[in-house]
C-alpha cells in the first residue's frame, strides 16, 4: 500500500508539468521533409524547403553542413551550388535554432544527387604501340583488356568498344575479343613482308545505340608493329615458283670447255648462284658450300661469301657434273640446297658470234690518230663492237678484235679508234675480226665509218660533205672517191664514183622519221576534213536532193514545147535554116562506122492516166493503137492543139548505143518530108526509119 501511495503522489506532482513540455515542443524548429533527390547539373532556382522557426528564435547553418552548398534567407533553405554527382553525391545541411545565444534545437536536411550521363569515357593513352612477333599463334591475345579499358566517371554507364581499321585489310588480321571486352586477338597468321605495321582506331561509346541522347565517345590509336621471325630458309634466286612462305629455286646450268681451265667464275644460266634469307626482315648473311657426293674429284670450288663457282682444274673429256650447293644462314639456324649442272664439252668447234653483221660509225674530218669513232645511232657514245661465244660465255673475255683491211682504223678492246689523221671525207668500210684466244675460233663483221667535215650532231643524222669538183666537169657534177670496200682477199680498193660519195645520202634516225610521219599524217587528216567541209558547204544541197532519185536528163528536151510557166506549149516553132546537105549527117554526131540496122522495136503503148487532170489521148492514137498509124500519130503533128506530151521508153533493139529514147513531137507547120530531111537524117541508121512510113524527131540518151 505504501508503494502505491508513493506512485500516486509522484504522478500528481508531474501532471502540472505536461502542458509545459507540449508547449516547448511546439516552440522548437522543424523541417518537413528533410530528404530531397536532385539530378546533377540542375540549376537551383527556388527554395529547397521552408523551415518552421518559433518566435524569438533564429535558424542558422551548423558547422557540419556541406561547405558552400546551402544558404538561408529568412526561414527558407536554398541550394547554393549546382549539384555534381561526381564531385559530391550527398549534400547535408545542419540547421541550428537558437534563442539568443542558447541552442534550442538542431535539424538535418539531406540532398541526394542523382547521377546523369554527362561525362565522356576517357582512354589513358592517345597512341599505343604494340610489337607482335611474326610467328605469333592464331587466337592469341596480343593486347590484354587491362591496357585498353577506358574510364567513365558516370557510375551506371556501360562502355561499348569498336575496332576500326586504318590500314586496309587490318580487320582480317586482328579483332576485339568482345564488344565490352577491349582485348585485341590475332585471327590470321602474320607475314612481315606484306604487313609490317597495322593501324587501328579504337572507339568507345557509353551507350549501345549510336543515336542515343545523351551519348559520348572517345577514340585512341593502336599501332601493331609486326616483328620478323626466323621462319623461312634461304632462297636461291631466281625462284621458279614463289609465294610469301615458299620459293622453288630454278636449276643452274653451265658449260666448260674440255682441256681448259677457266680462270674466272663460271657463267651460269639463268644467273649466278645467289641466295637470300627467306626472312627479309632478318636478312642473315648466307654462307655457300658444296655438298660432297661419293668420290668427288674437286674439279670445282665455290666461294663461301659470293657463291661464285670456279674451276680448280681442267676436264680432260666431255662429261656432266651434278653439284649440290648449300646455302646456310650465318647463325646456322636454317639452310637450303640447290643443284648446279655443269657440262664439259669439246671447245674446238666453238666460234664467236657477232650480234650484228654491220656496224655504222661516224668521225670528224681531220681527226688525229687515236680519236674514238662515234656510234651513228647514238653520236654521243663511242662505237663498240663485241662478239660472244654462244656455247661458252666464259670465253667472252678471251675474245680479241682487230681491223684486217684498213690501215686508217684500229681496235682498242671493243672500241674503234682512228689509226692515222683522216684527210678525206667519205664513207669507208673495214673488216673487224674477232678471235677467241682459247679455241682459236674467228668471226668477222663489217664496219662502215662515215668521215664528215663537222662533228656529228646529237640528232642521229650525219652531215653531207661537199663533193670535190673536177676541172672540166659539168656544173653540178663532181667526182669523189667511193668508200673503200673490203674484198675477199683482205685488200682495200677504192673506185671513182662520178655521182658523188655515199656521204651524199643523209640518214635520219627512227625517232625523226616517226616525228615526220606523225606531222604529215596530222596535216593529211586536217586537209581531208577541210575538203569534206568545202564539199558539204558547196554541194551539200545537191547531194541531198539527188540522193533519193536519179537526175533527169537535161538539155535533150525540145524547149519549144515549154512555155514560161513550165507547161507544154503547142505553138509552132520556127524551123532552123538548113546548114547541111541531105547527104551529110548532123554536126553533133561524131562519125562512126555504120552498124547493121536492128529490127524495128515494138513500141509500147502509153498507159492512160486515171487521174482527172491527165492529158487527153489523141484521137489518132485511140483509133490506130498498135499499128503503124498509131505510132505515126504519136510522132507526127497530129495532136490536140491544147495539150501535149512527151513519150519516153526503153527499147531493147533500138540500137547498141541507145538505151533510152525521148521523143518530142515536131511543130505543126512542117510536113513529114521536110522534117525527115532536116532532122531525121542523122537517125536513119538507128532504126528510126523502120517504125512506120514516116520519120520522127528523136533524141538519144
């Protein structure tokens, strides 16, 4: 009982204090709500929240607030900065309510900054160079992901990578492991000779779609340098077949004479023994050697550095040597072998051979002894004459040359020089003999040298020397000594040439003749074009007019039947005065031997026109059609005075010289007798008298 009494007494004492506590709570500062979410980069324009401040109190920002992030104006809390998630994802404001200097209460306001895609991804490099060995295996990762990843400050962004080729064909060699995994992988075997440097552009995007908004990208350059690896053995050149990894060497062949030891290296076909490192990026030095086979007699030796094959001793009888040549890298890592076939032949029948049978040269007049003769085709170059042994090219160096039949010139090796001072212009011939000092074989060629008064011009032409005049010779004629020709006996003869020397004939180079032909061809083309233009201009209308039909004969119609307006006129025409006797033929007819009169042709009947405007048929023609009277009615003056016509037909038997006969009706005032005597005389031999009993006026076409 005592305990309960104590409790009731304490409760009684606290009851008066409860209203004071509620009043104190009502007089404290408060904020509602006190947590806010704001997207970053949002500019603050309005108060963040209204703070309830009791009367007599003041609200301020506490020291634990985010520096410079908030401000208080009156009882309103403002965001003082543009929020940036990457700088500060949570902003805190501590509100302190004070009465005077006494702190009454504290409140917290939190601003959570929401992340926005506002930052582009970034690579830690701009250009990355990676060396890749040529012998790297396919599907090997040559650049790991950690070296190529880009960074994005936006926490929720997923990065997408793309490898874009800069070097053509680079995408066939390398690729990315995944679109979100930027590791570079080798897809095909590398070849140092084909791709020594491969360049890519690595692109990263923070959105999967290219057209997404917002979307940011970044790029970097990848350079992959292919390093050569020792993959290929030495290659003997030339290759009969070759690709990027293999060379099939051609077989070397040569020949040597029996009974002779050649001091110089052998000349082989298709070329000298030569090998290179198949890995040209490494280019190891090649060491040559001969592989011994069975009982080798050491006839040939090879230079370890150059690969030149030489004879150690002579070969007594014809035989064939099959030599194996080894080419090995200096580091002894790889080697290859090729075969050399050397035939020992009898050299007694081997003769030198000149590639030309005639050589032409020029030299200036009065040249001193020892002057070089210039090549006529290339006057700036000295004339060189050389021969070769077709079977043993090694003997070419053993061939000597001399001039056999002309003391004015001599040979100095392969060059032609003057032996004395030249005092006479003209063309001279000499024989050059080539002698193989090993086989004693000889060959000859003809040398034609033109001696001119002036130095040869660089154009390839020679100047014509003046002819020497002879006393008593006609003007324009002269005599000169002809070129000395080589006789079979080896002597040089000179014969007089009345017409001048061969130097009178100028020679032109092929280039000059081609240029001249081109100019003349162009001028001819222009002339033809101008002629066509003139013909078209002056005769074009006539050609167009006459292209569809043949021209009608002009000048054979009787103009007396045509009036001024072109219509037929039947007015009588005056008879021309007789200018010849009846026994003479017309003046226009050329005398020809009389021909037998052909049978009278059957005259065709003229078709009656069906058109209303046709010329009415003569009554005589209608009455006597088909008979002689009908024919006469066409040829005589029995016609209507108001109309007229002209009959033309092709006769089969009119005469050999006439194919077409044009008949014009005579005038009305002449009788048949006078008409026959005046105009029909010249046509009696043409068969006109056989048609009816009367004559007619006719014109032959």
